[in-house]
């Protein structure tokens, strides 16, 4: 029996160790390396950065730390602009997602029970189809000679084509479109749990629908609003594909700037510093999201 | 309950917004004209050209192999992680583990891609492995991302599972491993299938992280598509997009029918 017991304990540990070690090696360690390289000087060669730890002849490790990369980031207008623009574009897009997604989630939550499944499926299907293809599909719609301009001119609403592709407008459209399902799903999850009798009580007490919405529905769906907003905002800040395909020359977003520094300038320490700066802006929303998730799961497990 | 016409209209507009671009892409994939936004008659010639485009075919084959590998890895790791999170109660390091498993869900891919590349370069410097970048490095990155999603899917199913079946088997003397394969797995099988499919789809579609860790000769389908559409719209990509949308719709429809049949 003792042997079986130790076997069991070993098995338990193994089940924990395999995914844990994987995450430490292939998720945490890489992030730490980014932090490390962001503190080293760049140089020509492969790899294009100075080692952070130099083994001196005496066997003593010399730690060389340089904040140069960060100083350069803050001194370069281009990066400061990209930083501000990324946060602004992501923030506005998140708000637009909320504006479009909330009525959708509410509509699904209040639909007859039989219709909810299929409606929810309709929200999920685009998420399963290729993200790249969905972003791309806007290129032929928004072009100067595109479908939208053709349609608007045919109707006579405009005389000259609107220039939308390769501007910030197209980036907004792309982000809102791509991330809308991420907003609707958590919103629906919190709206669906809402007890209808609360709204009936509000109506019995004489509250008009709008008032009941503001006093009851909106506050109770706050966890969904926070979760959905984080799921849109955080990836949108680092978005690369959308500004590359839909944005213009003056749309500078951090994700694109990072890739350019990495691939074209080949300044890995600067790219790492950029990644750390981006992470710094996102740590708070990510932590907030995780606390919320943990709380929800604890409630579920109870 | 209160359902105003305004709410229905807003919902309808939302769905139209979600589907109009996909519908237009599909319609224009049958456009005879090379000028993508002008209708020039019905034709399937872009599909023919697509199927003869060797670069796309090679890239698609590589992508499918990587997706199958990483989805399987993500499934195994995600199942283990879900077991830990649901069944282990509180243990030291749980907070860290939970943080590590959910972080890839929201971490911008551009950061993950750079970080993984730097890891592989440092590892190669130290140990000689991985030798260059290609299939292995891409599959590892996709496994990490897929694992996070797989864990979410499997964990929620595992949390709802009735544990009395497992307990009964244990009482009858079955060993934990046997209980897991004979009872737990069949019960949570639908979530395992969903997790595998999700990880497979995510891998098949990834551009940003892949761009960092792919090497010469290991161009995946999304990378190939991305580099061609950066130069402008292409009728072949319209055809490819249509094929992907139809394939996804068919698979989801089948899964839906199957699970709906079971519920009845």
C-alpha cells in the first residue's frame, strides 16, 4: 500500500509539473529574457546585443546594465507618438466595441430561449474563421475604388470617393470588427445570469425601461463590461496586422513600430525595450482581468 | 421580458456588420474581373489559379502539419493544467500557475513572438538546440498559445463534472490513471474535441508570433497570405478566404448538429 501511495503522489506531482515547467520555460523565461536584453547595449553581429553578464578572468560575473534603450525611446518623438496613438486607438476602439456589442449581447440574452444558442453561434463563427482574412476583407471594401465608395457614389450620396483605407479610420473599423466577438461573449455571460425578476420589481415600482436599465441592468453587467473591454483593449494596443494592412503611413502603433525596429533596424535591445514599455502599460489591465477571472471561477466552483 | 424594437434593430445592425464583409468577400471571389471591386461576371477561375499556386499549396500543407502537432500538444498540456486547476484545490504556487496559464490569452502576440525568438536564440547559443528556426519553433509557440485556450475550455467542463462516478470507480479499486482514461476522458470528451479544434484553428491563422520564429523555407499559409495582401487585394486570396469560411461553417455546423442531437 505504501508503494501505491508514493506512486500516486508521484503521479500527482507529474500532472502538475509538466504544464508548469512548459509555461516556465516557454512563457515566463522568454519574457524575462526580453527584460534582460532591453537592458543591454546593441551591437552589430549575431546575436545583435551585448551579453549582460560578462565572465571576467577572475571568475567574477560583471553585470552590465544600461538604460540607454529606454532613454532613447523617450527621446524619440516617433515612439512617444506611437505609444500615445496605440493607447488612444485601442481605447476608442474598445468603447466603440462596447457601444455596438452591448445591444447585441442584451438582445441575445433577452431572445426566446430557443433562439439564444443559434444567435450566440452567429457571434462565435467569425471568431473561428481566419482573423487575417476578415481584416483583409475590408481592404476591398474601403479602397478608394472599393465597394463602399462605388455604392455611395451610385446612390449619389457622395461625388468623390472617400479616402478611408490607409487612414486611422480604417484601423478603427478593423479593430472594432475583429474584436467585437470578444466583447459580446463576456457581456452575454453576465447579462444572461441577470435575474429577470429584478427588472420586474423595478417596473412594478414604476421605473421606466431606460431607468431600470441604468439602475439595474448596467451595474449588474459590470463584470462583463470589464472582462470584454480588457479582451479588446489589451490585444488592440499591440495590434500589428490591422495597422499594417488597413492603416496609413502616419498610423504609428507600437506593434508595428516594434516589428520595424526588430526586422528592419535589427536593433533587438531597442525592440525589447519597446516590448517592456508596452507591457508596462498593459500590466494593470491584465492583472485586473485576471483577478476578475479568478473571482468568477471561484464563484462557479462553489 | 422587455424587448424593444430599437434593441432588435441594434442587434440586427451588429450582426449585419459582422457578416457583410465576409459575404462580400465570398461573392467577389466569383468575380471574373481582376479589378476586385468591379463586378465583371461570374467565374471560378481564381479557384483554379489558387489550386495551381504551388507556394500556397506548400504553405498550406506546412500549416496543417504545424496546426495538428501544436493542437495535440496544447490538448495534452491543457488537459493536465485543467486537472490541476480544478482538482488540486489550493497549493503553493497556484496563483503563479493560474497567472501563467491565463496570461497568453491577453498578451499581445507581438511581445510573445519577440520573447520566444529571443529564448530560441539564447537556447541555441547555449545548447545548440533548436538548430535554426522552422517547424519546431513555430509548433512550440503555437502550443503555448493553444494550451491557454484549451485549458479554459476543458477546465469549465471539468468543473461541472459529477465526481461521484470517479469516486465509485476508485472505491472499486481502479487506479487513478485507469479512472482517468476510462471515466474522466469519455465524460469530458466534447470539451477535448472543442479544445483541439480551437488550438488547431488558432495555429492555422497565426501571423504575428509566427513571423518571429519562422525561418527560411518554413513559410506558413498566413505568412504567405499576409505578404501577398500587403501589396494589395488579390482575387486568389478572396477564393482562399471563401474556402476557409465554408470549411469552418461546415465543421461548426456538424459539431452543432451532433451536440444538439445528444442533448435531445
